[in-house]
C-alpha cells in the first residue's frame, strides 16, 4: 500500500473509533485494554515481519485512539447540574 492509502485508512479508523464510542457507551477501561492488546499485536506482528497483520493492528490501534479521544473530551462542565431545573430571575 502507498503511504497516502495508509494515511487515509488510519484517518478512517480514527473516525470509526469515534463513531463506535458515540453510538455505544463503552467504558474507558475496555478502551485501555483494547489499546494495549492492539499495541502488543502490532509489536508482535512487526517483530515477525508480517506486514499485513501489522497494518491491521495499526488500524485497530487508531480506532482505539479515536475512541479514547472522544472519551477524554467529554468532561462535565459547571452548568450540567442546572439542566432541567427552573431558575427564577430576581
């Protein structure tokens, strides 16, 4: 594969990770375990010089990074407790 195709594949994998976490409520510990397994799989396949499985593990790793990025960006703000309550102006 050319470098541009790999880059597009990695960008799509990242977007798929964001999409999966936004559709399904996945806990952060599962994402950490997934990232660790993908990193180990990438290392093993890179060490054994198997290019196809290393590329697949890299795509899965970037999907995990997209999932992790969406989870760390969703932080509650100071106004979250005011939603659904009525406020009176004085």
